[in-house]
């Protein structure tokens, strides 16, 4: 799985913003973003349609991640939801198909459908989202530890997963996909982030993303519908954080000392 991609939450919700959103995704692809994260929930299918339009006719399409709503995640409902997503995306196979959060249908049913979809070639792999450590234990029992990924809220200002979820996943070589890596923009106003970014000669967003990327076993999907920011965010891949900078960030944003229930947006 690629380590970096563009997120699409809040895209596809308004006709007025559509052209800008489409342009941002196309720009990301032109710059070499290797992955796009979307979901049937985003814009009620509107985000998947924009992604479909952005990737149409391009050679070598990016790795596509999409998600099924929990209330659709029954045995038959998951298959039907996936078919709808494939149609909106205009592709034959989703690379990674996730259960958006736990609830709704029984996990056994969702997994049965995931296996069926994979056997039919409609998804290459599957996984979950917003699953805490205990949820992962349950999922692994159903799937003999084969779950492809778990997409969760993880960034400098929300480090809870480091206590037990991330180590559990690392042990199984399962990548954690960090969503809201900029804490939806909130991190960009933090004094420590701005000070260190200034010293390093990068932007606050690049520093926040570089920190996520510096965590072993973690990949991330910042969202932007603004051309310049799409380029800026990709620049995070070139920012190297020294042990001193990482230590300063630990002081400003301390790692968890005990179990924290997984936060969710
Ligand atoms: P995020 O990526 O942390 O932040 C996005 C926000 O920051 C947007 O308002 C964006 O504005 C702004 N932004 C982006 N780059 C910036 C930059 N360089 N400088 C200043 N502002 C910048 O938050 P997110 O969208 O919540 O998370 C990323 C993706 O993760 C989502 O889009 C979605 O694909 C996924 N996600 C998944 C779940 C889940 O439950 N599985 C939940 C939340 C998110 P502009 O667009 O105007 O540039």
C-alpha cells in the first residue's frame, strides 16, 4: 500500500465547489499522488463520482480506497454497496475496501461479503476503520489476522493509538492509515508546530505530515481541495525530522501514558 494519498471527505457535497475539487484531485495525480481515499458516505456518493471523473482515461490509475457504511454492511448489502461504488468510480476493482466503522451489521456478515467480493475480483483487499484494539482482536479472529488495514484518527495532537493499537498492528505488519493528519487544520495554528517548521524551513502542514510519516507502519491521506496545498502537502515526503526535532515534538505533544479510547471524527 502506498504511504501517501489524498483524502476526499467533504468533497462532492456542493455543485459550486465541484470543479475546484476535481481540479485538486487531478493536480494530485499529475504530481504523482499514488493513492486516493474516499467513501460511499462522502457527498452521498458525490466524492466517489469526482474521483471517478478524475481518474478516467489516465494511464496507471492510483490505489483506490473506499468504504462501506455500517448500515449497508450486511452480507448482501456490502456486495450491493461495493457495486454502486465501483460504478461511481468507473473501475472494475477497489484496491482496499473498508468497513467505515463498527456497528450496524454483524462483523461476521461483513467479512463474509468481503471474502466474496475479493473472490469475485471486485476488491483486491479489505479492512476496517475506526477499530480500537479490542475490535481488531475480534476482526482478526474472523479473518485469521489478514485484515488489510485499519484507518483511524491519528496525528500529533491525537496520539492515543500509540499506546496499544499501533503496537498491536505493527506486530502483525498491518499498516495504520492515519486520517485527519492535520487534525483538520487545527494543528496548523499550534505555536510549537510553527516554530519548528520555521526552523526546518518547511511549512506547518509539512511538519505535521512528516511527523505522521516518520511513525513506522503508518500511512496517511491528507485532504485538500486547494491546488497549492495539494502540492505543499506532498512536499512532506521530503522533510526529514532529526531525533532532536522529534524530541521537541514529543515535549509539545506527549505520547499517551495509558489507554485512551480511540477517538473518531
Ligand atoms: P485533514 O486532512 O487533517 O485536514 C483537512 C483540512 O485541512 C481541510 O479543511 C483542508 O482545507 C485543510 N488543509 C489541507 N492541507 C492544508 C495546508 N497545507 N494548509 C492549510 N490547510 C490545509 O482532515 P480530514 O479531511 O478529516 O482527513 C483526511 C482524510 O481522511 C479525509 O478527507 C478522508 O478521506 C479520511 N477520513 C476518514 C475518516 C474515517 O472515519 N475513516 C474520518 C475522517 C477523515 P482545503 O481542502 O480547503 O485545502
